[in-house]
C-alpha cells in the first residue's frame, strides 16, 4: 500500500470534521474522494499533507508513519498537492513557478547559493530543463515567460499541476482540479490526469464533477459529514443506495 | 516596603495602566472592524492632550470645553485619516497597511513637533493643584488619579453599553464578525470602519487629556504608548476589550513595581519583553482562544 | 555559469569611477564623504530588500542590528586593557594580533581589541542575537511580526541608552580606524577619502553579489514562493521556517556590517542609530526602491541617504520619509523602478524591429 490511513479523527471545536476514517491507496491507481460540501474532503487532504494535525489516528506513506512529520518533510517524501483555490506564486513567471516545484529534488542551500558554487550551475540547468519538459508535456510551453497570474483560470490550474509534478511525486493529491473549468477544459484535464497515471504516479483526488470521477477513477471513496459512506469501484458506487440517497440523489451539487 | 509606599506604587500603576487599557481598546475597536492594527493609535492620545492644553492656555475656554473641543478635533482627524488613506484601497496586503499607518503616525507626530515644539507640556489639574491630595486608607492620593480612574472606567462602561445595546454598536460588532454578511444585511460596512477610527481617536484623545496633568505631554510620546497599548491588546488576545482592561492594569502595575528591581531607564523594556514572551508561547494572548485567533486575518 | 546577473555591476563600477572623477575635478570631493556613509547605510537596505522584498517578512528593528554591529565593534576597539597589558595572556593575545596597542589623541596608551577581531565578534554576536530573536519572532505574521521586531529595536535602543559601557546618551567616540589591509584603512580622515570611497563601494558590491546570487538561486526562488503563499511553499517541500530564519540572519549580518564600517568611518556611534525612526526609514527606502528590486533599493538607498546626510530635507526629514511611506504604499506599492523595466524596454524595441522585418517581408511577397 502506498498510502494507508487508520482511524483518523479531527475536530474543529464541536464539529467532528473527520470521523474515524480508514482507507488505503494502492500504488498506480486513481482514487477519488467524493462527498457533499462540508463532508470533510479538504480537511482529509490537509491531514494527509500535514497542513493540519489529526486529533487521533495515523497515516502511513510507504510504511513510514508520517503523522507527526512537518508539512515540508511529508512533501519531501514524495507527496505533492494542488489546492482548491489555486495558490500560484504571484510575480513569478510560469516557468519559475514550476522550477520552485523542483525544490525537494535539488540541493543548493544558502551558502552554496551565496557563493554561486559550480555544482549549482549544473543543478540550475537541470531544474530549468526538467521544468520546461513538464510544461511541454502539459502543453504550457508557450507561456513559460508569462506572469503566472496573467494566465486564464484553466491554465493556472495546469501550472499548479505542473508545479506539483516537478517534484516527481509518488502520490499526487488533486483538490477539486475541475472546479471552475468549462466542459472542454475538464475533458482535457481528464486526459492529463490519465497521462500522469500512465507515468506511474498514484493520484488521490477530491472532486465534485461526478462524471469526471466515474470516468477516470479506479476506486471511489465516499465521505459524508466526516464519515465513510461507501468505498469501491465506480460502477459499484453508482449503484450504492446510500450514496444515491445522500449524494447523487441531490443532483449534481 | 511600607503600606504607604506600596499604595503609591499601586495607584501609579493602575493610573498608567488604565491609559494603556484605553489605548488597547482603541486598537481593538479598529482591529475588529477592519483587521488593521493602527500604528498611529498613540498619536491620538498625544494630539488630544496637546489640543486641550492649547485651548486651556487661551485663558477664556474653560477646562471641560477645552477637553470637549480637543476630543472633537481629534475625532475629526481620525475620520479624516480613514477617509483619505484607508477607505479606498482595494484588497491591501497587511504589509501595506502597516507601512501606511506607520507613515501616518510619523506625519502626525512631526506635525505636532512643528506646531508645539519639543517642550514638555501639562494640562492643569482638574481639581486642586499639584500638591493637593486626598487621604484614602492613610495614603495621600493626588485627586487627578481619581479623575483618571473614574473617567477611564466610564469610557470602558459606555463603550460596553454602546456595543451591546445600540443599533450602531451592534452593526459594528456584526462587521467585526463577518464583514460580507454584515454588508448583505444592509449594514454600511464602510461607514462602520470610519466610525471605528472616530471612536478610537475620541477615546484616545480623552485619555490623553485626563492623564496629561500626571504624565505630562510631549510630541513624541505617542509611539511608546502605542507599543504598550499593543502589548496589552496582545496580552488580552487581540479584539477582546474586557481582557484589555485587565491586561492594561496588569502592565501598569508590573511597570510601576518593576522600579524596585530594575533601573528606571529599563522600565520600558519590561513591557516589550512581556510582549515577546507572550508572542513566543501563546500568540493568541493569555485570554485569547487558539481557535479564534486562527480565524483572524493574519 | 550565468554571468548576465553581474553585468549591471560593470555599469555600476563605471558610474562609481565617473562620480569620483567628477568630484575630484570639480573640487567637490566633500560629496564623497556622504556617498561613503550612504553606501554603508545601503548595506542595511540590501539586507532588508532580501528579507522584505523576497522573503516577504517585515522588520521594524533593523536599526537594532546596525547598532549591535556598530556598538560591539566600537566597544571592543575602545575598551582599554592597558592595566593588564603586562600579563602573559595579554602578551600572547597581542602577539597573535588579537589585541593592539595605540595612542589616543592625548598620547595616552590604549590596549584594545584589533578591529578585525572586533568585526568578527560583531558579526558573531549579531548572528547569535538574530537567531535568538528570529526563532520566536518569525513564527509570527503581519502585524505581530511588525510589532515584535519594533519591540526588539526598542529594547536595543533602551539598552544602549542606559548602559554605562555603551556610553549611554553620548554613545561611543574615538573609535580607531579599521586597517582592512596594511595599506587600506577605513577612516573618516579626509586624506583617505578617495581610498575609503572605493573601500565602501567594494563592500557594497560584495553584498550585491551575495544578494544577486541568492536571488537567482534555488533558495531565492523558495523565498519568493514563501512570499507568494507560505502554505503552497510548504506543500512543495520548502522548510519555510528555516528559510525565513536564515534570510533574517543574513539581513541582520548585512545591517551589522554596515554598522561596523560606518562606526569606524565616523569614529563613533550614538544611540540614535538604533532608533525606531531609523528602522522605519530603512523600510521606507526599501518600499520606494520597489521592495524586491535590488537595484532599485540600492539606488534609493544611496540617493535618499545622501540627500538626508547633506541636510537636503532640513527639519522636514522625518515628514518626508513618512510622506514617502504613505504615498508609495498608496499609489506605487511595488515601487517606481520596475525590475523588468530595462528588459521590457529591450523587448519592445525587439518587437518593433520584428514587425518592421515582417512588414518588409510581406511587402516583398506582395511585390512578387
């Protein structure tokens, strides 16, 4: 198991945002977490990446217990993420945004950067080439020199994915990647996610767009008010009574 | 230490402390409605006192009127600052706001410098003279101390009543809780921000007037006062006015009694060290809740 | 290696020499004195530019670090150990070059630490204090950080004002010259003026190279990322706390170095150098320089400090800086000297050229 979550709990004051959640993600699959608004999906993501700490329970990544680790340490182990509201670095070009993503794969520290040591030149070159390669694979190469904030919303999303990929993660967490995208962009996104999976990267995604989820995921995990409602293959989930009642029944939220 | 000396220290502590509390409340009012820490808060206190001193020196304006005019003028300045510098900026970063209010504080201080010069000035005592005293519990107390305690107490109580029971007060609290929601309910959020600057300026100015006879007034005394007020606001957990009163009195007492242990020159450091220690161990303030502070816009 | 980043330094060198020649030939060499002082002040500005513009962390206490550098160096080089001069330890230290003997203007012998030792001690003290202060303070954000650093600055002011060995309100005077090399000395004596002019610029250029290297590196990008969004920076594996702390320490070292050299150049230091107003002024200059624009900050650092030192603003000095702060934050929050100004200008020209070229091509086609 690449990611293994055991009996995770998190409270916000009186709200039990994540209630005794256990699940695991196999290497090489796309797993989707769905659920109505406020079901605790983003909280779950924040717990996995270390942005929030659980009140109880444990998270294992490649059999390492990552629960107590700081966020940046968890990222360094090979978990990358994107955000629900894109968090690109302002006043930086698209290319530099992606280059920052290589942070954990590179070494130059304060002293070697200040002294501009020769090994950093090679490293810089490598960072740049790799970033351009990723941009090209996502068809973003033509806007590498643009300020990231001047891009269209859909492209910003892709740049954020590119930044996450630059870290060469083993697990990629996508927090509502299709939110705010039009149908055409969503179709393209589905293609890109499958392409990322084909590179051997495992994907965990939170998404509201049910047709996208059902189209690309291997497994689906349904969350409702912090609790697990169902887990299984997309086609089984679609038939599940509980799911239909609480979620699909409402119409596409 | 004899009881008499103890009482002297105690009273001077709570006198100074009540001013810190008022400045801290000023911080809180603006912070609650806008999320801004107004670095010019101390300047309101000094301006209020300086205006009042000028009016009393004309010789024909009686003291209460002089204070009233001074408070009104300072309130006007508070409103002007908000309207001219703050109101129209869209989505400013915290860094920008900090720098702007620092700029305002420098300019108002320097303006005061050019108008009133460097001399140390003093309001006349409200009752009696510098030597008159009232005997309470065997200790002689300057009547002005009673004035300070009384009026700061009234300020605190009136503000509490204002925020609890008047429609405007409630509207301001609504803005503090959720600006967007307040606006959707038909509250003029922008007006409330201006109002919060006016109230802060007014209570600051009033505090300046009542303490001037004891602490004296000089154009550059605003920033240290602002720092102390901020320390108190932090101790109380930013935005909590009841805690600000407790915190203010506490800091005043600590400073007053610190003279026993450390040289007078280092008295001001005590407050700052308290600030740093609190920020280190409990950034949400001694009385503040962690969850609450996490929701604030920092 | 990427040499493009160093190109502007060559231009700067030409300007530096040019200014010196003009001043020498027009008999206005006295201007150089203020340029030297402004150069040392701009070390603080460069450090603050890294901290505020790049890492996005405000500090209203950098005058404190300037003072820590200046005062440590001044104290160690003026403390008189002549009473223990005959002891073995003192003899050994003298032999090792750690202590040195000189005569003051009254001919009295003074045995104190050599300026190099004092300089290194000043940097070490600064680094220690910066770590000590930085660790708790940099966990804070926004207003809290501003107030905490302001408080730090005030503590330093209070300490130097109230402590005997720091000369209380008078500060420390008769600080000796700093012999960088046997022939190069940092001193305010006018016969050494031109020499000192180049020494000052040499030091500034070292600071510039350090800054440029940092900005254009992996670390520099990480700092910009922290500035942009700390949450996202952490999510891509940046140890935000450590990077902020190191930048804070580095900028403190810059400020302290400025303090050390200016103290030797002026022959003394006073408590006003540590004042909050000074810290605020440094922030103002960085704001005017465009926050993250190292060249803009350097230019404004030299210009505004020079004008202040020449007494250009008179008694309105503080009002001017207050006004600058407000106006810039209201209307030009990113400064007036845009970082990409030169490149965008060049690109515009290139584009025009390209258009002309295409048009010509088209007209040729049409003709054909």
